[in-house]
C-alpha cells in the first residue's frame, strides 16, 4: 500500500523544527512532495540558515515518514532567505535582503566582537553575509577579521568589498591610516556611512550585519532613520550601568520603528582558566531581566573568556578559530535565533507593486 500526500503531511505535522518550535506543515516548510509507490521525495525549505542542523532535521523527517509506511525517503533540506520589511519610507537595498544592526547603548560591552562572530556564524550556517563597520570613529573590524588592504573599484563608481573568512566586509578602516583619528562632525560621519553602505558592491547578501557605533546620540538616531534596517540586536553586559544605557538603545530603535530581534548578554560569567571557578564579575541575570521588561527575546549569554579576546585580536574570531567549540556553538545558536526572528518579520512586498508613471498628454 503506497503512502499518500495526505499521509505525508499528517506524518510531518507531528515533526517539530527544533529551532522554531513549529511543525513543518503549519510553517509551510514542506515543498515539492513526490510519491512513487511507497517511495517519497520532498524538500524542507527553511527561512533561516541552519547548515549545522540539516542532518538532524533530515533524520527526523525520514524517521517520521518511515513510521507512516514510506519506503525509500529522500529529503533535501534547503534554505531560502527572503527580504523583509524595513522602516516606513525606506526601500530595501536591491543587493542586500536584510540588514541587522548590532548596537549597544555604551562602548566597552563587546558589541564589535559580538557583531563579527554573529556575521561569521550566519555564514557558517550557510548564508551569504556582509559586515559593515559603521563605527567611523573607532573602526575595529579590519583587525578583528585579519583583513588589510585598500578596496578597488571596477567601475569608478563603487568599491568591491574585501573578504574575511568568507564574509564580505567594508570599513572606513580600509581607507585611512590605522593611527589617523577621525576628527569629523556628525554630518560627515553620516555621509561616510552612507557611502560605505551604498557604494560598496555587495554581492547578493542574505544578511548585512552592521556594527553600529556605541551610544544613542544624533549620529546613531540619524543612521537608524536613514539605513533600511530589518531588525536590531542589543548587546549588553549584566552590569547595571551597561543595562541602563542598553535600555536607552532599545527605546531609540522603538522610536524609529525598527524591530528589536533580541538581547545578547556579553561577559556574563568568568571561568578561571586555572581552577575553573565561575565568577559573575559584572552581576547576574541583567540581560534576561531587561529582555523580560521589554518583552524581547533573550538570545543568549557569552562568557568573559580570555580566548575570545585573544582570537578576535589576532584576526581569527572564535567562530572560525574554534568552529566546534562551546563558545562558537553559542554564537551559532544566537545567529539561528536572530535569523528566525528576521524570517518572522513581515516580508518586503515593494518588488510586487507596479511602478506607476503619470504622464501629461
């Protein structure tokens, strides 16, 4: 007796995606079902990158279908990242599907380290990723990615992004001397960021991670209003002072209509490299409490660990230095949560609207 389409869907309605906690049928992930006798072939289409999870998802689907009476089962797990809506009045960039701003209310909380590892984690999970270093006064991504050199222009209009560990990157740091201070007023900084964003020849990005400058002043507000952002990630430490400023960052994004994708707590605990003693140097639970207060998703917490600093300073951030390590696993889990939150946002429909031209006869 051969299995039917209805039988396939009934079996898969009981299989839950471990990342979204939704079954594959209600989430419309099941595509292209083909049945030949008792043999079944289908696609599981995810709206987020999850290369490290593909094997487990495939096995769960195969087991469910074999339990429902299928013979040979072929499951192809694919990712299809779509463009999602941005702030009202702004248009999605044609070569960048989604822009994710990584921000903090204050400096020194590990925002840039989180941004670079988030970008690398998204790429490791199978996405096409870019990283824009928007911290014009203190560009750090060239050093963190171990990338040097000047960008080239092939058309004298735009510059080609440099590459670091499979991630496209653009930074003012590539255009100036490392010891040269950026003694610029706000309008010049905003103009420089726009040029880096719009005049970099990004290559069909699923995600562009923007390492925002710290703070919530005029520059940050202007950037949040002018750059088409899909969502923002807030980075904080458990310390009360950092949380105070992080809350202001949340309010800033709320004012300009940018969804908050979640909160990352950095430097959560320190584990002694000699004895293994765990100490909460900056306090405990602050990021989780802030998430609960604002009804935001708590994306995860990262330890205060010597290797994270050493690896990032050497141009080999943790996700590429120790891809199978515990900390890299935390970054990848955060990246999947961010990508899922992006996938849950309203889709960008502007491309489906006709262009209306009014002519005077």
